[in-house]
């Protein structure tokens, strides 16, 4: 029996507002995080991912008050990321109401943090967020891990790093293509497949959704267990329901909002 595929709505938050850009730049305001989270839950989103995108760059913790107020209004799982630098800070985010916590820059700096967090809170709470950019090195194509909002190169191979994160206890991999972010030209299928083939934990594809067909393709051909969507929903180009209907037609099992039925 095929597992239900998840459609996750991402809220990139800066200064208490949801923003969206292209390739992690040219950010524009698209709304209030609390209102959008509630709206997308009603539309049938399976989960909400709240990313405080400026926390690492500003060397501060996550905006816990916004997390708390958002969590209080949601019944679907909430993943929170941005600025979580230790197991104790992850505990604070979980206490604020998050179901899962995403870590990126801090895990690269201190990989042992993944093991500590998995041991204290369980792997199901730990999401390894990987921002990857296509590059060429030694005559071969590879993807390099970037941190601090896509501004710092690490030299790490994204596929190898994903495998290490899973070995260290991450329960999910949130894999974002920097090249595809906001471009709406489709997810990086090759990157997603490469990571999916080396880990046994769920992989969430992110970066590049331009329509429901792109979501379908990364789930069918990229081996992703879930897809993250943002800009095309914020701009009203499609809806959660329309994307799920397209996945349903393709034979991918989805969960519909309680008041909705499959078309």
C-alpha cells in the first residue's frame, strides 16, 4: 500500500511577516504568518513549515512568540526552523508548540547536535534542512551545501551530508534547491532522487514549484515523500486543493481537508 504523500506549505518569516523571493533574494511581503497558517490548514495542507529566515544571519534565536501564537491556532503538524543553535534551544521551540524543529547552519557547525537532539526528543522531532546549490568540481557535477540563508558555502557535498544527517538521527530531510527557489521551473529532480536513494528517512522536496505538475513529478520521479510549496500559493496561482486533485489523478494518495471530498 502506497503511503499518503504530503503537501507542506512553507511560510518564510522575516520581521514577523511572511516573505517570498527568488533564490533566497529579492524578498517581498506576502502576509501575516498566523492568518496564512490558518488559511492553508483550512485548504487542506498536511503540514505547515515556519522558517525564520533571518535568524541565523542575525545570530539570534527563533521568534518564539510568533511560533507560540501560530501553534495555538493549528491542528496540523508545525515544523519550525531558523536560529536553533542547540538542544536547549530546540527544547524551547518544542515547548512553544512546534511538532518538529528544522536545523541547518547549526548542524553543519556541530553535527553532534543532531545526535543529541534525536536522543533527547526523538528522531521524529528532528528535521535536517539542507540548502543545496549545483556546482562543478573536479570535472563532475555535484551539489554543495550552503548555510546562513544560502549566503555561505560549506564545501560539503549535499548528498553525502544528507546521508550523514540521517545516520546521526535526523528523522526527515528538508532538501531545498537554491537554484530552483522561487524560479517556478520545477524541483531539482536529480538532486532529490540522489538524496532519496541514500537515506531511509522521508525526503521533503523544496525549491522550484511552478504548478501541480511539478509537485507530481518530484513525488513520482524524484523519490520525495513530501513537497514544500510556497510562492504559487501565496500569489494565488493555484490552491492546495487543486494540487492535491492533480496528485490524485496521477494515482498518488493524498489527504483531503475534512469538509472536502476527492473530485
